[in-house]
């Protein structure tokens, strides 16, 4: 008797599992509409139409008063529908904030080390926007934002510079390490200092005493160089390079400080970026992250002065008095600044931040 009972229970469990599998494989919409079965027996044609109508709408899933389930990525799948348009008809334009529109709706996370100026430039050129993380000193974060705002496609804004006291032996090591042969020579070896000259491989070939010979003694000095003003457009800079057969064209301020470099080898690599995210002045747009501490107000002021286009309040819990306070303060202090609040996951959290004046949520 005991064995028979176990067998019956096993069969029952198997049937229940099979029924559950069949039920899970059916369309969710049909499972939610049992009255359809009766209609299907009465009207075969209508049943055929309903059988082609799968799934749930987003409204049904996320806004249903009967919904008590939380969903993860693996729980849902988008069902494709009929397409009556071509790829050329598709636009991905989307608002990042109330006033910032993106051609490519991709935004980087404000997490530690994810985005600095190189990533932010690449994202903005391709129609998205990067967020400079806040795990930097104030000065370093400002520099990252400034690098993005000053960027011009085709201009090298961070060339490797050397001092006039650099020896040819040191220059040889630098060439092997960097992979290129021409270097601007500035007063202190840094970008932004006064340009003194330019040294190329042609200037150093066939020279002996490389450990004792300094770059300053053999470089092409500033008086013999062709340079361009910092306001020059890329097309004009490229024209000068072609006409004068230059390898590199230094871009300098009126005071002679080096601000950029245009290289002949980069001309063929330059591309147009019609989807680039730019401000009204034609500069790439960039966002930056801050926290909710009082010291972050000084950071916000400095970021706005540097030209940042949006500030994200980086917090795991967006619905806090600390975030409410800093959002209200930023919107009062800088009315045109776009402020993004978060993180939020509920409608109540979202409403609280919207009431504080945020321009977007995350």
C-alpha cells in the first residue's frame, strides 16, 4: 500500500509539473483572458486572430493595479512586431535632460573611473554624453571638463612636450616609448607654456654625443617655425600644412603659449561627426558628478565656471534630505544648469526630486 501511494503521488506530481510547463509556455495575454476560450469555440475566425496576438503591453505589466511582481532583465522579452519602414526612417533622438538632446541615447555612468575626458570626448562626438566622475580632486575634475570643452576634432590638445635641456639620448628613449618622432619644445616641458621650438627626427639624425647634446642646441627655433593662432579652424590649419609641406603645425596664443598641435599624419584620419553633442558655441557637451556634502557646493560652482553642461548628483539613495537640499540650491544658484537626480526606483522618490526641480532622473 505504501509503495502504491508513493507511485500515485509521483504520477500526480508529474502531471502537475507538465501542466505547469504547458501553462508557462502559453501566451501571457491568453492566460490572463480565460473568457477567450469560450469565444474561440464559437467563432473560429476570431480565435485565429486572437491566437496571433501575443504578450502584454508595457502598461499591462508595469501599471496594472494587480501587479505585485518585481521583474529582472531575464523575466521580460520584447516581442517584435510588423515593420513597415526602413532603417533610414529610424531616429534615436532622445532627451538627456529638459534642454539637452542626444542623437545617440547613450550616457556613461558617473561611477568611479568610468569616464574621464577621453571617454567623454568619444561619447559626445558620437552623439552621446559622458559624465566625469567625482572621485577626483576638484582641480583634476575641472581639468577633465575643460579638456572636453576645449576639444576640437583634429587638434591634438595634449601633445607630449619636452624642455630645451632634454638630451638627445633622453629624446631617443621618449621616441621609442611614444612611437612618434617630433616634439614641441616649451619652457617647462608642459602644454600651455611658451613655445620655444620644434624638434624632428631630421634634426637629430647623424648626430653624435647624444648623452651631452641638448635639444635646445639643435631644434628648429620659434622664429623659423610656421605657427597658427588659437582661433584657426581645422580646415585652414590643414591647408597650411599641405601648402607648406609641414609635418606639424603648432597652435599658439597671442602670447606664444602652446595650446594645440595639428599633425600631417592625422589629416587622413580626421572624420566628420554629424551626430556630435554640442552646445550653442559649438563645443562638445559634458556632464560631471558631485556628491551631497556641503563641500560639493564649491565643486558645483567650479564645474559651472569651467563650462560643464549638466551635473549629476551621484548617490545610491536619491530621496534624501541631503540630495533635496543640494538640488534646490543648484537650481536656485544656477537656473540654466541641467541637474540630474537619483538614484530612484519608485514613483514617490521620483516625485520628490521633480518637486525639487531636477531636469532628469536616473
